[in-house]
């Protein structure tokens, strides 16, 4: 801990123990939006390989992969990644080969992560792999497991998973209870490693980053540069302030967020946003994000339950929406939603059936528009799905329309510097540019850059590509303006 405090002190950070939170990360100077607060490589990590997609174990890339000739489970993009992973994988490979080939293919990323955790711990104990201040199993030992709060069913699952890890490793004297406890630590502390567009690529254990507590209104954001975890300030963070990130999807009512945090992370959030639960603003926000719309299409008010239990009353125009009407619409939405979810995924079907699936989701969207508020999270998710499918079938103009519908909702439910808003503006800008709307594209790309430079920095390949696109769009817009003046 002394070495860790010294490491953090050099970065103007410190760890304090708070009564209700345990270990917490605090600043010892001011941090500006976009400044890097902390970086850490994973102690262990694995890609999210499945039957439809495989990734390199070293860099998580998907191109030019070759399977390990030994275990036939792990993939590499080339000799460089294979060499960098070999100290660990030579032992993992041998362990995996103890399983029958069919069973090897069923080993999940979480099981692999645990296998690699114990192999690395042993190799560090044997001084084959060096121990550093931030790459040390003792940091994993310090993580909270919440084992005492788990129900019997979850404990049984972790015990079964521990037995499988033991079967693979066959280390003498291995502690099954400790393995089960580490699985509980994974559940609360492992992070999804995402690409620059926040698409999950793998999972990793970052014990130093795990010191950072959650807030539903965080002042920092966690992103990844390849497998490196990078925490940047989203707002001005003053000296002696706690650094917080969000563990969950924060678009939702306080009750929804609290439920998600309790189920996944086993704690009750007491952040400033959650402390407003039950207050007028929180009730209004919950009704807008997860409630019904006014029966008057021209009214954008939110509905609360009628005291006489006859239905729901608009708090703007006081119009009553009957329970029967809401129940019928909700039933229609549920029926179409079930059909949409049962339809083949747009990624795996031919173009003809993709359009059928899109039509089904559009039907669901129209019903949801009649039932839910215009800022409804449910409606937003349906439109996100439609945007994705329309991009896949290259229906660019329609995709742009949906992009423009999603942006205002994102701006309502996320902080102004949230990367999802920046990424949505980036998509909007690329679509506008593709459709010849160059001036609009420049405006959207500027908005994207201004947000994403805070969460992603300015020197990553992703941001350099965005900057290059913006410069090119500006040049094209200037050329078009000049050509128009010459024509006149």
C-alpha cells in the first residue's frame, strides 16, 4: 500500500478510506476536462470470442487471425502478439489441453480470465514475470468480493466454476474457496474492454481502476486505448475531490439505476443524483424516461397515476388517459416486441429478411410513439436498433433521420460531455457528408470532436481519424462555397 500511495502521489492522487464506501480515489490538485487522471494495463484480460467472431488475444483485433496450434482455443493476429502473450499462454495452453477438444470450445471468457489470473500469480511468485506497483496480485487480493451478501444459488454457481478452474489448472494445494471468492470479485470489479466507439471487445481486471467509486453523475470517464484503461476528467475536478466514474448505464430513473447497481454491484448508491429520489424533479424525470405520453399528441407533458386509479393524468394539460387505453396499447407493443425479438438478427440474415425485420421494428416504434413519452428510454432503444439495421442495409437517408431523433434524447439523459453524445454526432456527421450535406456535416463533426476530445483525448488513432475527416469536410465545404460564388 505504501508503494501504491507513492505511485499515486506522483500523479497528484491519493487513496482514502471512507466509512460508507471503503477505498476511494481523491485528487491532490485540480484536473481540467479531458486531462488523464489514471492509466492502467490489465492485470489479466481475455477477448470476447464466440462462434461468430474471434479476436487476437494480444490486441483484440479481428483481422488475419491464426489459431494456436496447441489448444485450438486462442487466436493471434501475428508473431508479435503471440510472443508478447507466450509467457502466460504456454501454461494456459497446456492447461486447456487437459480438456477434451469439444469442452475446450465451451470455456467462457470469465473462466479463461480466472485461469490466467492464477497462472500469472504463480509466474510472478516464481519471478518469471516481474511484479510492479500497479501489476501485482496483492491489488487483486485487496478487492471487495461481497461474498457474505450472495444468495445460495450464486454461491453454488461460483463453487461449480471454481471446480472447473481447478480441473483445468490442477495446481497442487489450490484453494477452491479463494477461486469462488475471486469470481465474486470479477462480478463487481472486472471491466468490459471497449473499442473507441464503446463496443465491447473483451474483459479485463484493472485493480487500480477498481478503487474508483461509482456515481450516477460522474466527474470522470473510463475509456480504453487498445487494452489500456484510461480515466479522464469529464468536468473540472477541484483539489481534494473524489474521482468517480459510472459503473452502469445511467440513462434511466433513479429506481432503475438503484436496482441495477444492487443486482450487479451489491451496493445502494447515495450519489447526489440518487439522493433526490422521491422529490418532484426526480418523479418528473422518471415519468418522462419510463412513463406514458399525454393522449393529446400536441402536448409533451408527463403523466402520473390518477389518485382515483382511473388512469394517468397529464401534469401539463390535466387530460386523463384511461387505464384501458394504456393497457391495450401496452399489450400491442408487447406482442410486436415479442415478434421483433424472435426475428433473425439483422447481422446474420439476407437483405430481404433484414428489411422484414426493419419493418417489424418500425411497427413497434409507431406503437411506442403512441404509448410512451418522446424522451422514453424504451423508444430510444428501439430507434438505436433501427439506426443500426438501416446502416447495415445502407439506407443512409433513413439512418440519418433516426440519428437526428436519437441525439436530443441522448442530450437529455446523459451529461453534456458524455462520449455517447459525441459518437452519435460523429455518426450524424458522416451520414450528412455521405449524403452531400457538407455544411451540416462540418457542424456535426465539430460537435463530435469537442465532446470526444474530452473522453478520448486528441492523440489516439480514432481521434486523428475524426480530426482528418473534419479537416476534409471543411475543405470540401469551402470549395463548394467558392464554386457557388464563382457560379453567381
